[in-house]
C-alpha cells in the first residue's frame, strides 16, 4: 500500500499541473482576445498613411502572439476539424440591407476583425462562412478532413442559393490544401468553376488576395522589429488566384501593401505584431485594416455605399 502512494502522487501531480496550465491558457486567451487597445498608442496600420507613431511596447509579447486569433474561433463561428454545420454569426452592421458573405478557410477567417469594423463603418452586414483547412473549391480535396469539408461546401452553396448575399468575398490559402493538387491546371480547375458558380447566383463575387507565406518565423524575428522580414514570392502561387479571377471576370481585392509595404513584410507595424505565424496576420492588426479594407471594397461593390451607411462610407 505504501508503494502505491508515491506512484499515485507521481501520476496525480503532473495531471493537476497540466490541468492548471490549460485552465490558465484558456483564461489568458479569453482575456487576450478581448483586450481593448488604445488606438493612439497602438495605431496598427495607421502610420503607413502618415499617422503619428508613438513610442510604446510592442503588443503582444512573443509567447502570446499565437493566441492573437479572431474571436470567431472561440465563438464556434469558424468551424474546426470534423465540423460541417454552419452557424449564423453575423457581424458588422447587423440590421443593414447589404449583406457581405466572407467565405473560405482560415485565410478568410483571419480578415474577420477587419470586415466586422468595415461593416460597422459602411453599413454592411457581414456573414462569415469559414472552416479551417477547407477551401471552397469545385474539386473534392484529398486530406484528413475532406469528408466534412465536402459537406460544409454543400451547405454553404445551398445557403447562398436560398439567400444570395449582395457580395461574396472569396479567400483561400494557396499554399495549403490546394497546393496538394497535381499541378497548376488542376488547381485552376478547382478554383475557376467555383468562382463561376458563385457569380451565377447573382451575387457580386470579389476575390481577396491571399496573404504571403513568409520565409522565416515572424515570431522569432520579433527581436529585430525594425528590420523587414524577407518575403520570397513564388510567382505561380501569388498569381494563380488573380489568373482565376480574371478568367472568371471577378475583381480582386488586394491589401498586400498594408502588411508588406514596398514589398517588405514587417514583423511590427504601429506597435502591433503583424503576423501570428508565417502565413496568418494577427487579429489585433487585422482590426486596424478596417478603413483601407472598406475603402477598397467599396470601390468594387455594385453600389459602393448603401443608403443606410452612405455617411459612414469612405
């Protein structure tokens, strides 16, 4: 019996410590996601247009950067592995007459903080329809979550058919699941028919240019925030979405210059960390892109400023 006690303690202590750590991380993520920053101290993208750049500690600390994700994940509005049933999680101006659907994988979800604020600014109701690792394409993908991705895609298309939004903003990660297809022809054959299918609904389809894939770990580069992070661009991947959009007669929304000004991606802009990993932008920095997003999106809209938001539109 005596020999059992040390063994039980040896097992119990690590489990208790692990539980406490997970509880702390969950609490810290909740607090972090809802952190309200003073825009005068943390202007984010604003200094790129000449706004003052105050001296302040960088937000956030390197160990917290991976937690800087949109709240749609914690809210269950962006679907995880295995899930396929979409939830109604509107954002922006909730009672607006103009609805903008943002559809795609995590590279669509990363923009939702900006779309939320842009919708409030311009009188647009934002409807996110995103699922991690699931690009909305015409080809059935071959990966671990392919089955639920296919179900999710059918539900999204049925939702659009029943209630076509005024605008569909389409985004996907070009270096992810789409990259696993056989060749460029297969990748274009996956994207172009889907763009045509969405356009046939009568909605205005707008392709959102994919965020770059960095060559280095941007979190490790935080010890030299003043230096640009090298950004090698593979021409095929950076141009493929544009080629598909042009072939489908669909415009492209390009905000690349707001995180990679003059072609040099930065680790920090306006005292905010820009990248949470090597291909996603942080939620706090994304939120500061609402004004340029609203400005460029409005130019591509069929009716740039709906009556309810005309005064607020850029």
